[in-house]
């Protein structure tokens, strides 16, 4: 394979072989000498007073080493929230302690009450069942809109009305109301963006060990961001010296957001290993994953969009109740605010926008980022409104969008687009993706087919969604001013070995995204060497200097750029070494295709020889340090803003309400692509999750606060025969503010797809004369059938 | 109490004493150290634990180790023969049929079972066969493509004489 022009090639992944041959190494695969195993006693109630925990019988069980309860952890901090949002009146949000083990009260079904540690996993499970807990069950509340009503059961006694914070963004409400009053048509939609369970197929798994001689800890954890876990655990929870703690995120079996957060079990196992002097391991059972992995979405929203007589949007007014669950998860507070409210400009020139969010505690699993995190909720809101408004105004939904799109801008010759909701878009060609999508669809033909079908008693529907997202998270100063308690830069170290082989250490973490391939493509391309000579290392705080991890489609845009910055430093230093060896001025040295050449001559020297010279500096510039090893911290100048157009075609069975997804078209503009094959794979996966939300998935709590579908027997995971092949297309509008011109692709699919599918079902029903405004997701056959009967 | 079992795993005979309640997947992962077979759920729904038991796909989380006594087992580690990858292992790489790789061993073992019984599966037959295996990363698109790649590859390959491994 050519060593140049690797960027842009669909290179097959280098990581595949270990996974296809069973040689991946996931956290649960790791067994340490003198290993012990943990199991948890968990509250069966959503809300209960813990009156007594009797561990005496359990302690006598075979193999039991220790049992700890909330009382033992009374002096240990809880896990922190990483983002402070203030009330409208300026008060800080409510942050009740999220203890490592519940003490006094359990606040959601599954809240851990005791940890049992034994010689084997089976012994730990047996003994956990022998722990006797006396509870007093208390009334609970699960619905966020009900939780704020007077008299609702309180999740935390010191949080009045269960309100974590209220918050608003955009234009003053008076201006929005005034614009709305001028509208000739207002489309109103009240809907639920239902709670989802992320369901990475690898359950969370932790193995923590402590060496009393060196006073050092090692935590193996299925995480998306090992350095962040180490920082939060050391500085905020356990008060451990950070340099004595090594956190390793080995191969991780999918995250989708759910493995970003610092979970109580990580800190608790680390606390336990210090007490016991033996490694402690715990792997979630799937039912625990359902109850404990932070959930996603769960918004109750009323949205109104005002239009003038021509169909131009005049104003958008949004009120959302966002369910935080029982405790604030690591980024729980920023999802419905700075990752949701800030995206409500969408792709449109809407001049007045106001969004008002109330974040609410309930007796349910904490809610945090799940693929897209806030942006799918914003997109669902806008795109459902657009198709509904077109229907109400008797307009074509594509035409309505063309009428309202922000005109194309490249962010270089034309400035970025300043939205009404804080963000400034980097570059975009929004009409381009819709045009392309319509072309792939064969729009006129499908409308003809739909009409014919309706005449024959069949329901076919077409649904659109044109989305934008804020990715490449994020400029530290900007997010800091918005409440983030961390910087969001990334670190990339490039170490050229004496033989010219290159070791790269990135703070980004790969758990399916293929960093070991794409990052190696970038490095090999820039240095003009073979990909075989590049190794990408990630996921270990001991080898990687620092890192903020992988989420928000940030790896390539932020982590990749950090690596590029280090490569630039290597080339610059290489030029000085080459100039010395070739007796030329460094300014006269060109670096291309792995060769340092004196401009205008054929005098050149190869990359490997420069590397060797840097480490064997016999003939070497006087004031230059030996070695060829650079690290860079890159803090982005702006978010990146991928966008696209998703179109679904469905057939609805009139008799049963069953929805069949006939076609799914995704045209995505994620800026430049380093590996189009991997980008397409990311889109596929996101689209599947988004369709899953539209048609299949949703957490179901009963009135007692029990998650009634907390298993794969009950939660409807999308399967292979639920989907057709997806039809994908791309458009490239480079990001103007990072050197690779990339925007990020991890979340696009999940953001764009959901409203397209729901809109398609609505369109099908409209074609059959059913005057339906909304069907609550997931659109099961029963719900669609009921909607058709009403 | 423990019970003696004799199993042949990837062509190697093992004699072990196991607890009666030990799951086959735990025997493979913990006793034999074959960690390529994964556990994704407690309900035999996700298929990450799929192996071949006497040449048939089986979910090893839903079997006791003692039930595998005197059986012949192939795990993902034993699928490649003489250093040559199975066409499915190659197909998953060629068609980007995996991302995080956690479901991949089960997915490949299930697909291998399909291809043993059906050399020319249609797209719908492939999707139906993979229904008991969850993937959260790929949307199944490239997994189906990977299986189709293997079908073509196996069509092109000369049939090899069948070699049975004795228990």
C-alpha cells in the first residue's frame, strides 16, 4: 500500500484480527493473582428507608472475605457531577450526594445497599442473597412532569419539588412571544422523547488492585475515558494521590456514552482493594446493566413553531422537563441544556428562539449522555415540527425546509453562522444534503407510488430529517464559561523510535471507532511511512500522558489534531537535523513523502535516517536536544458541526399497525473523511440505534418504580432482520478550524434517524386520511393501530 | 461437590472436575482461559457466548458445563485452521463487520453454523439466522455483507476433504 495519500482511503482495520480470532482483551477477561469477586445487594424498591442491614449470616457463608454497607462508607465522598448548571436566578444546581453505597435511603430500584466480596463470584452471589435488609417502602415518582407537582414524593429531602435546576437560553421570552403572535400559523407538538437504555453488549466490568509496598493502585475499567475516571476518583471521591493510581481501559465492548461516566462501583472497588490488600473484580449482570448504566433521553416537551404566510419560520418556543433520575450522573446536567438547547437553531434561520428546561430528580436510574446526548432530542423536536407543520400548512416537507435553510457558507470566505442559542456554526451546505437525499430517494416517484398505494388501501410514508450537531467537544474556555468543571482538550504524543518506527499515544479511547487504524493512517500519511511502522496506543494512564477520552464525536477532530500538532513539531525538528546534515538552511528544507530535501536540489535524506541521527547525535546541530518525541495538547477553537439529511420510507399495515421500514437513506456531511469505510460504519450503527428508538426501544417503569423491561427478554433490542440495507451518501464541507478538516461521525446516525422514521409513519397515516398528530415512541404495532382507530 | 467431565475443545482433550452449577461459558472462559467467548446477558438472548457443540451452534451461557461432557466444542479461538482464517473471519475484516468486537466471536460462530447448513443463504436467511445475536455497533449492515463475502469466498474455494476430530 502506498504510504502517501493514506488519508481518505478505506483502509481495512488493523484491530480486527484480535477480535475475529477471540484474542481481544476486555476487562472481564483479566484475572489477577489472589483475585476476589464482588457482588451487590441492591434495593428492590424504587424508594425505601433502609432500616437495618443484617450481614451476620452472610459473613458466615463459604468464601466470604468482607461485606461493607453504606455505614462503612459514611466518610467517603460520593461520585461528582462534572458540569454545573445554575438556576435562572443564579443559584447553583442541586447536587445531592451520590454515595458509593446507599445509606439511610434507597432512591431507585437497584441502588446498591451492600457489597459482598468473596473468593469466587458464585460465593459472592450466594452470600449477597443471605444479606437481610429491612426496608420501609416509600411512595415514588418516575415521571418528571409529575415529580415537580406539589406533594410529589421527594427524592432528596433537601431538594424542593425535586427540581435540580431550571434554565433558559435564547432570545428573551417576550421577544419570542411577540414574534409568535405575528405568526399566520403555529404548529404545536407535545411529546415524550422516551427513556432509552444504552445496552453496550459488553457489560461494565471493573478489577481494582492495590500494592501495599509501592502504595500503587491499578484499576481495569470498561471506560471511554480512563484519565477522567482517574481524576474524578482520586480528586473528588477517594482523595488518592493521582500519581499512585493507574487506570486502564483495555478493549471496551461498546460505550455509546454509557461508559463515559464515573460510576460508584469503580471507586468502591478501589476503596475495597485498599482495605483487603487483594484485587477485587465485579462484572455487571445484564439486569444490573439495565438498572445501573446511565440511561438516555427522557424528555417531556412542548414545542411551538410559528410561521408566516409563506412558510418562513418566525419563532420557536420550547418547554422541556428533563428527567435526571435519582442522582446527577457525571454529565447529566449538561445534556438537556448545553447539548440540547444550543442545537435548537437546527439548520434554519429561525430569528427568535427560547428554550426553557426544568431538570428533575425522580426515583429512577440516573440519566446522562447516550449516543447523541441532547442533540437527538433537539433534532427530534425540530424535525417532527417541520414535517407536521408542512402537513398542517399543506406544503411539501422538503420545500418547507428549502425555504428555511441557512444559506451555504464555508467558514473561510463566508463567516460562521451565529445562532440565537449561543453557538456559531463552522461551515455548512444544508440544502446540498437534502438535494442529494431527494435524488437518492427518487422523490417524485415515491410520492406517485404513495398516492397509488393509498388508492389501493395501502399506507406508504416518507419522512425527512435534516439535522445538525455540535461535535468535536470542545473549546475549554467556552465550556468552562458554561459550567463545565473540566477542560475538553486532547493530548497526542508522537514518539519516533531510533529506527524510524513510530509509537503514538493518544488520550482518545477506542471502543469500536477504529482509532488504531484511522490515527495510524493520519500519522503514516503525514510522515510518509508505512502504516505497519506506526502503533497507536490508548487507554492506559501510565503510558498516555493525559487524555479527556472519547465522546461527543471528538476523537479525530480533537485527538487527531493533537497528534497532527506533534507531527508538525517532529517535521520541524527533523528539518533542523536534515539541514545540519545536508549543510543547508532549515528554511530551505522540504519534507515530502518521507524525505527531507534541500529545495531545488536532489540532495535528500530519509525519515528513518533523521530518526536515527536524533538518537545517535554525533553529527548534530549544536543547540538542538537529541531525541524525536513530541507531545501536544490541543484545545479546539470551536465545536465542529456535522449535518445531514436522513429519509425513511415505511409501509404501515392497515390491519395490524405494523411498521415495515422499506428504505433508509442517510446523506451525511462530516467534513473530510480519513477512512470512509469507518465513517460509513459509524453512520450505520447510529442509524440503527435511532431507528431502535423510533420503533422498538424504551425503558418501561411501572407505578412502583420498577423497570419492568430490564432484560433482553423484555427490552426490544433491534435485530438483524429489523433493518434493510441502509443507503448512504456523503457530502464534504471541510471543517475550517482544524488541520484535518474533520467534523466527527460517531453520533450523526443516532441524531438524524429517529424523527425521519416517525415522520414517515405519520406521513403514511396522513396518506390514509388519519388525522394523527403524534404517536408516542416506540411506534409499536399496537400504538400505531390505536392511533389509526382514534 | 464436583463432577468429572471430559470435553474436547478446539481439538484438545480436557478432563476437569467442575461444580454442577458451573455454566459452560464460565468453564471455557475461566477454567480453560478461552476468553474469546463472551457473556453479554443472563438470558441467552444476545448470542455473544455462541460456540459450536458437536458441530452445532449453541449458547454456552445457557448450558451447564456438565451437559457438555463427552462433547466436541469449537470456540472462536479454534475456528481458524492451520493458521488460515475462516472465510468469515476474513469477511468481517474485509467488510468492516465489526466495531467494538465484543459480539463478533458469537456472531461469527452463528454465521459459521448457518454456512455449514446453507451454502447459498439469501440476505433474509442471513438476517434471520443472526436474529439471536445482538450487535449494538454496526446496525448489522456490514455483518450481513461480511457473511455474503464469506459465501462468495467459500463458493470459489475447492471443497476440502472432511476431517473429523475424535472425542
